[in-house]
């Protein structure tokens, strides 16, 4: 009974570890921007209220007040998704209720946003070999760049995440980490390297190519190795300063391109295979309407809206097809129509953990865009990703075999100790004249131990790429 219990419990533990597969919906964080000076001067009414902040478990509640009949805010400018409310009479204000994963009100500080969000969790997963993405979406002037990048004395999620990453890496004695950083901007549907040191290379468009197993990537992209947090932050600040910005009526310093900063986290553990994690933080340019922004560059606005429109089609396509990107619905999802969606597709129903920060304005003059943004976010929340650990396959194979051998050695040793214990009990019983059942039990256990012994010479290692002598090329025998 002891032998059977030991084997079955250990086997169940191993089996549970092998079959476990993690699936994860896109996490949606809604952040409401407070009214700015211009809105307060014009006495703009607040229409967004955070009823429940939530705790990353999907319990958040955000109410958006829709206008009364005959109000100065026309309902025709609001998407149909926002017209379903709780008001029973035509003259009453209706409400549209949304349920993001987490909701942060206009009084939330940068530190509170970082502590409440799951960015620290994404950093930890990237250290283990997962790929993670956090992107900010919303109308122009809704606070996306402030949330992601922030200001000098109020750094955003990007800088706080970098500090946390280096802090965690330095406190892990079992793994040696190598961190690299890259930064690109997507401007007018072209990809540019923000870490290039020469003007010519800075404004040379890069090609986005597709790898059979790794997916889409930017060819010849600069990756700066960062031995410490100061150098990493310095590289990111340089990249942010190179980003294309411009002013219009709704935002004096509006981002005219999408910013993507990627941290590559390579881990070399003391025992085990190398891992290749990645954390990507994206600050999308804001959706805008020329009649509201009165921008002087219609071409820029057109390309921004085109990429965001394609992103919306991709998310709708995946959400309406079961929430996962598969070979069956691959052709129905138009992710190849934009450079942005090519680079984000692994985060939308793919093998990457993903968090969306939906930035919205709390004022009534932005009601239409607020409803669109929240409707978009709720669609994204229904997408299911299948994250997995990225490791060196050859090293992982050798590491798994070594662990299996060590496990077999431990099992064999424990069984031998059990045989000795039962043998002693049988000898004691025999000296006292007890029947021969114990001796038969000893013989049965000895046969069991013999059948479970691991014979290294007779083991068939051909299926694992081993040579005739049982050793893999380039790998020392343990």
C-alpha cells in the first residue's frame, strides 16, 4: 500500500503539471480623465462615473450618462451601442453601464494606476519567458500618453514598469537576466526606428516581415543592451523625444504616431533552459475627427484613423468568432491590412498576455468617443489569449531528460528504502514464528523495484536525438 500510494500520488502531480494550459482573456482597465481647464471654463458636465473600481477580477462598473431628449448633445452623434439605457421615458437621462476588469476614476494618481494595474504581474511573467503587451487606446486628448509615458515628476506606466523589472531581476539569485530595449513609431503606415543615432537611419522606413513560427517582426530593428536601469531609461527617454507630435484644437501636444517600446528579457537559470520573455508597451495615437480637431495635416489623421479602424475590425472579427484567432477564422480577420495590426496580432487571440488601458474623457462634449472607446474595450475583453513560455527547445529537451532521470533515481532510492524496511519487519516476524506472508511481500516488492529501475544502457534515446553511446552532441554526460 505504501508503494502504490507513493507512485500514484507522484504520477498525478506530474500529470497535472503536464496537462495544465493557461488561457487568459484580455484585461481591460478603464481610466477616466478629469476635466481640463478648457472644459471647466466652458462648464462641461461630467457624464462618466466609476461606480465600482474592481480588483482585476472583473467586478468594475462604469456608468455613462446619455443625454435627455432635446439636449444640446445630439444622440445621432452617439453610437447605437450607447442608446440602450435604464431610462423608461424619452425625457429622462439614460445610462449605459460597462464592466471592465478595473476602473480608475479621475482622481487616481500615476502611482495608484501602477499599483492597481496588472503591470507588475506582466513584468513577472516576462521574466519567466512569457510575452506580454499593454496598450493604451482612446480619443485624442483622453490621457493615453500621460498614462503610458507621463511627465518628469509623474512618470507613467512605462518607466515604472522598467524600474520594477530591473528591481525584480536583481533580486533573483537563480537566474541571470539580459535585458534589451527597442522602440519604434508607426507613422503614416510606415515603421521607423527611434533608437537610431543618425538622422538618415532615423528616417529610413523599416520592413515588417513574417516568420513561420515567430510571427511578424521588424527587420533590422535596433536592440540596445541595458546592463542597468539608468541606461534603459535613458534609451527610452531618447526614443520618446524622437516621436512625431503636433498640436490641434483638442490637444496642444498630440501624438501623431503609434509608439511601441519593447523590453526583451532573456533569462539563463542555474538549472534549466534559457527563457526568452518580452514586454511590449504601446501608446496608440488617438482617434480624431477633423471637424473637431481642425488639424492642418489631414494625411496624418487619415492614416491614424485607418490603422485604428483596422484594429477595430480585427478585434470585432476575433470577438465574433469565438474570441480566439484560429486557422479557420484567420482569413476572415483583416490583420494584414495595417502595420499596426500585424505587430499586435499575437496579442489579440494569440500566445501573448495582453492588457488594454481604455482612456476616456469624463466630459459630456466627448460623449460619442467615450461610448465608442468603451464599446471597443468590451469587445476586446472577450478575446481569449493562449500564452506560453518561450524557451530554447534544445536546452529544454536536455533539461527535461535530466529532470526525468533525477526523478527516477529518487523514486528508485525511496523504493529500495521501503524494501529494506519491509525486509526487516519480515525478518522480525519470521524469528517470532509468524507466517511466510511477509517474505512473499518482500519478494513482490523486490520484483517491483527491479521492474522500475532505470537502465541507462538499455534506454532507447534515439527518439530524443541521442547518439549510439547515449550522449547528445555538444552536451556533457551528467
